[in-house]
């Protein structure tokens, strides 16, 4: 059964924490909120429930209206009976409403204690230009942390976004793109490259095969089929996205996955082969994803993270940033990662183990990149 709690000093506000599906009202709030995010949706909770996390939905209700909410994912630490809570791109609320922020923060803390969590991690989608939100988080007990490395579970601090509404739509965006970008899109079209949208289960399997093959060749890790199958079941099949395949003569040479929620579309993953790169399939795929996102009602196209606030041409990952920049994507800097520590001793052990594991894990990743895949 859902657990209810009411604090004495919040008047009509009622905090609710439940492991049950909170229903469509939750998604309506998230999709319509300026800070709402796919990773705070019910669908994302279902995805993570299949990949080792237990989702809890914490909401602050004013009578029947949702005022604030946070999807909290619990990860158990084997052999300890304890765990941590993670709020991916959360919590979501009007941060200027100090009363609501305080009530939601207290509800999250109570849930963490009940679930024997020693740590609550959050990375709200708040822009760096909002120091007032940083101050509000600190009042709730959160402290900003800089975490890096292969065990980092939080979301990118710097992302590249295309504000489609600022251009009046895809046509306006196309007219403003660099000449070379427009040329590459039209080249792919002239050469007869076709983009096919698919949402079926076999498309998921094919996309993961392409993704895995490319990752092996380049020495990068990739999430397993179970994770991608969960994305398909709870997001793509539910109408929140699609796979786009670039085909030439019936053969697929590149593909991307785009997910949509509210007014934003996210380019989640991309896969390509070495064959016919001269046809510029990735340009046509992104352009098709942008157009279809606009048609679906999205006004922002998020191309996800980049490695640095100040990318340098001599860095190995500069090409990722440069490709996104060629679509007029603008860098957005978020406030960063925050920890609410509930058990200081356990937290110190956790951070020590993180640091100890970074060296061997980073060495293994470098080795994998140097050894070519089959």
C-alpha cells in the first residue's frame, strides 16, 4: 500500500511516498513542468526496475494538485542491508517555493531513512545560472560533489541542446545551419539514402547488435540487451520514441534511438558501420530525428552530453562535440551532482572504495580501447 505522511507545518501540503505506479497524473506533472524530464517519468522508473533499481515515487500534493515530485531509485549494496537513493534529473519543483522545497526534501529524507539508505544522490536539471537553486539544495542538506570516472552513475553536467522553437521549427533551423551541414544532409538524400522509422521488438534487437558491434570495434563498453529491451518495452513501445535506420538498397548502415517526453526529445544512442560513411548517414538520421521530434510536439532536441565545458580540438572526444555543434546545438551547463549524506561513516567507506576501484577500472577500459574487436 502507498505510504502517506503529513508534516505539521505544511498546511494543506501532503507528502506521499509509494513504490506503486502513481498513475497518469505523475507524468502530466512531469511533462508540463519546466524542469520535467524523461528520467523522472513513470516509464523511466519501469526501465530501471528491470535493471537492478527499485523505484519510489515521492510527491507533494496540494489537495489533488501535484506541487513537487521526485522519482527516487534505490540501489541495494549487497551484503550490507543498506543502499543509496538516486534522483535522476530530479527533484522537480518550483525552487522559488521554499515551503514546497522544504516539505519535499523532508519527505525524501524520511524515505531514505525508511529504506536504510546511507546516501541520496541528485542531479537536478537546473541551469548553472540559478545559484538560488544551489542555495535551496544546500538548505535541504545536499552538498555539491565532483565525481568522475567509470563508476559515475549520474547524468552529464554539460549537454548540447537545439532550441527548435527559437528557429520557428525545422525549416528555420535548416536555413541557419552551417553550409557543410546542409550539404551533407542533401548529399545523403541525393545518393538515395532512406531513413526508416521502426518501433517493433526486432528493431530493438537489430539496433543493439549494431551498437555492440561498433562498441567492440572501438573498445567502448555498451549496456546489455536487457537494458535496451527495457527501454523498448517501457519507452518505445509505449509511444515515447523510435529507432531510425538509415538504409541503402535495403541494407542498414547506421541507426539512432530518439526518445520523447513532454516538450523535449533526446538523442539517446547512435550506431553506425564503416560501410558507406561517405553517404553521410548520421547527418540525415539526426535531421530526420529533429523533424520528427518537432512533428510530435517537441520544441527542444537534446543531443545529450559532451565531455567538457571547453572542448579542445586535440581531445579524443572532440569530434562528438563538433558533430553536435554542426546542428546549432547549444551547450547547457547544469548545476552538477549533489549528495545528501545520512550515514557519514558508510559514506566515507563508499567514497574510499570508489577511489580505489577507479584505477583498475580505468586501466581495463584503456586496455580494451587498445585491443581491436573482432
